[in-house]
C-alpha cells in the first residue's frame, strides 16, 4: 500500500512516498523511514532548508490499516485544517480521498510551535 511522510515549509510541500508491505501482527503498512532520516534528502533537494531542522515545520505521516481497509493521516493540525494541502499530499503519492476511507488525526509528535 502507498505510505508517506511529508512536510509543509513556507516554500515547499515535501512528500516522500513508497509502496509498503502490510506487516503483522498489527496488519499495518507504514513508511519505512523517519522524518529525521529523510530530512537530509529534503535539504539536498531544497538547499534553502539547510539551516532548518526536520521538526521546524508542520509534518505528518500516512499509514495504511489493513484491518479497517483505511488510511490514517497523522499530522500537525495545520495540515488537517487545509483540505487542498491534504489532497496535494495524496496526489503526489498517487491516491485520493475517493479511493479509500481516511481517518484524520492530529498527532502531537508532528506539532510545531512556529508556523
């Protein structure tokens, strides 16, 4: 299933997506990397981010729950309040809200204090 991690900076929407296997015992598919690990790749692609840390911007993760046959979109509340932004993330990995059920969750791990 398609999974992803993502950020929204003032100048960029950064999405790293992949096809992930459903893993027992939870029967979930999750992106294989972390925000910390992928931040260096984001900085290489966008040199204007070289002075920032991975947690300076709103971010999130897309996980597949095979038990419910639905996606969980975990993110900073700024993502969850912006339908166009959510749709842009999904479009970049090749799915849409019309394709599957989605559960949207504010997750404190992805919260940032500054915009």
